[in-house]
C-alpha cells in the first residue's frame, strides 16, 4: 500500500473493498496458509512500517 492502510481505505476495510481488492486479499490469505515464511515476512514489514510512521 505504501502507507498505513487506514489512510487509504475507510474502516472497517472489509466493508469498503471493491471486488478486485477483495479478490487480492483472498489470494494473499491463501498464500499465507501455504507459506508461513511469507506471512512472517509481511508481518515484519508491517511492524517496521508502523514503527516508522
């Protein structure tokens, strides 16, 4: 996203996603189920981003 998600999307996110964004979220969640390393990598990146915001 390049920014804190809630500056780009109204809360709660699931109510404000368009069909393409929802599809992308579902695909990413499927990838996390198959690849815990990717989940942990994205989690670390998110924590760093929030720390620096």
